[in-house]
């Protein structure tokens, strides 16, 4: 009699000592890996950030977070080329973003 896996289908369980390791492994697999950007794209991002910093205009930065890309809109307060990060401020909130995690930079959409 061939039941395939039906016999054990409803009887799956995991021992508590293995449960945490299983969840950590699943979480590790779901970590976002940012794509490699073309040099032209990097140059455009640099230009947008410099323009925003010099003219004190708002900018939307797309950056790589742990589980996917995220966006932040604000003003470039600081560009630190030594430590390779920019500091974005939006009201009272400040966000330090490493250069390596920046995926895109653009002007914010016009408010209607």
C-alpha cells in the first residue's frame, strides 16, 4: 500500500531545541541583497546628492535595508567622504546612510 507522504503529513512537528535554528535560517534566507549598480547610475546618485546638499533642497533616497529597499525624504545635512556616509534629516528624525547602501537618489514629487 503506497500512501506517499500522506501518513506523516498531519504529524509534523519540530523539537524545541531545533525550532530557533530553523527560524534563524529562514530569516537569513530572506535578507535583502542589494544589486550592483552601474557606474553611470552611481554618478547620477552622487550628482543628485551634491545638488541637494549645495542648494539645500529636499531629496528622496532609496537605500537597502535588511529586508528590502526603503525610501526616506529629507535634506542632506552632511556628506562624510572619510567614513562613507550621508546624513539625511526629515524634521526631528535623522538617518545615517552608508554610501554602499544607497540605491537611488531623486527629487521628491511635486505636491499638488
